[in-house]
C-alpha cells in the first residue's frame, strides 16, 4: 500500500474519531450503548493511539498530572466535608431562617454560589438538591424555581476562584495565574452574577414566589459528624491559606487532602467511594484526544477560523468561547482553545475571559453543565421534574445577563 494512502487513511480515521468523541462528550452518550462522557473520552483516546495519530509517549505527556492532582485533592476534601454533613448543615441553617419564598430563594442562591466558589460546584449541588426538595415540600412551595436557582448559582459562583469548577482548575494550572489575582478579577463577576440569578428567577417565577409566610422551621433532618467537620474545616482553611500564599494549586490541594487521609475515624474506602473517578478518567481521556488534535495537524484550520474572534474585542472572544462550550462542553472547549491562548496579545486577560465565558455559558441549557444535569437527575429520583424547556425560561436570560456583565467588567479592568 502506498505510504501516502496509508497516511491519508490514518488522518481521515483519526479525524472521524476526534469528531465522534467530541460529539459524544457534548451529548453525553451514544444511542444503543451504555457509555458516558468518561468512557467515550477514554475509548476515543485509546483509538487515536491505536491508529497512530498520537504516539504513546506523546499521549502520556499530554495527560496533565498537575490538573488531575488538583482535581483529586479537591475531591478528597469535598468527600470528607460531605461525609461530615458540612454542605447540608450550611444550607439548612440558611433555609431554616427564611420567612418568604423569595428570601428562601435568596438564601439558597447565596449558599450555592459561595460554597461553589470554594469547593467543586458538582459536590455542592449533590448536597443541596435533596435539601431543597425537602424544604420546599415542608413549606408547600413548588421546587422547580429553587432547583433552577441552586444550579445556576453553582455555575455563577464557581467562576470566582481557581477551585470552583474543573475548567477553572485546568486554566489555573495551564496559565499559572495566582489564586488571588484570578479571584480579584472574577469574584466581582460572580457576586453581581448571583444577584442576576436571583432577580431573573424571581421575575420568571413571580407567581410561584409571590409573598406568603414560610414555616420557620421546616422538617429537615441534618446529621453532622462533629470531629470530621472540625478537621475538614481546618483542612479547608489551610488550603485557602496556601493558595493565597502562592503555593501551586495542585500541591496545596493534595497537601490538605493528605491531612484528611491521616485519620482513625473514617475508613479510606468510604472516602474513595465519594470520589468521582469517572471525572478523572474523563479528563485523562480528553487530554489525549485534544493532544491528538495538535499532533495530528487537525487544529490548524479550526484555530485560524477562530483566531479573528479570539484576537478581536473581548465580546467576540467571550461569544466564541461560550458557543464552543455549548457545542462540545466546557472542559473540552478549554482544552481545545488552550494552545491558542499563549499566542494572543494579552494571555492573562484571555485566560480570565475563557474561564468566565465557559463557566457562565453552562447556564444556557440544562445540558450546559454537569451541575445542571445532577440537579435534574437527583430531582427526578425524587419525582420532581426539571425539564429542558423549563430550564430555558430562566437559563437563557441568566446566561446573557451574566456574560454581558462579565465582558463589561473585564473590559473596564483593561
């Protein structure tokens, strides 16, 4: 066989694998087979290595161990806090003090947003969704507006820090931007954005949130394991201090996680059951797939078509990042755009805009972020339906408002 024909065949097959993988990641599954985003990314990565599109050594180098370490460390910390009852306790304290539907919404939006800035937003909604359903049932309120509120707030709040969501972690490791610098730039976006979340949901669901007295103490059971709660809080404080002191994020997170893993009370197996291993596999597979985009020469034309948008004004950059994020999901969007950011005129502002746009774009649809899907799935398990069209009512205006504010703020910062 002509080597040129073999090379052309390999290139075409590799391109098809990359496209199919990104489509599968965006949709979350393939019809007729039991595959999720993690297995799709892993199978795509193995296929690209088997086809010779990316060499095994290149594939190994493409896997960013610092990002995986940061993600794993944060998962261990979150697992301990969740087992201690921290997230549920924090939300219940606020919920029990609400005396009206809008006050309850404000409390839940604030809790979801603040906790998501400090911990992984997916972990936060896992803890808050059952609580929201219990509280609204006790208060005889329709749960949907409050579920939309915690999902949207989790996405918006997570934009404030490098540890708020997986794409921010990836950007933090890739860009080298200090924790404090990142938060100084994007915390105002999150703060005003949370206000926009509350205002838009209050407007869209004004009938459901019309004023009436809410029982002061809904029947919500909260179990807290005090020793682990104290130790987890101390580890979290040490993590925050290390990040503010300029310690590399991966080392800071793994250090705090190591403190929690030295224990006489909690078996390691119980903590590891709380770890989202599929997310780590998903990241590892995507590192290889997006590495193949570069090594296989597939990214050239795509990058050149995107460059005018990325090098133009900030609004064009945010629009391109937001659209790509909704086409292929936010983490793949960051990985695909990562090679270009260093070549732009102002890389730091571009990294910040990428974090802002890919995170806030997750509120556009129910499929826009994992946090949204988790809320919908957990609610469905409790016979509460949060549908795709229902979510759009508030999701679209929230996304447009917060993106506009994010662009305006970063433009004002210069």
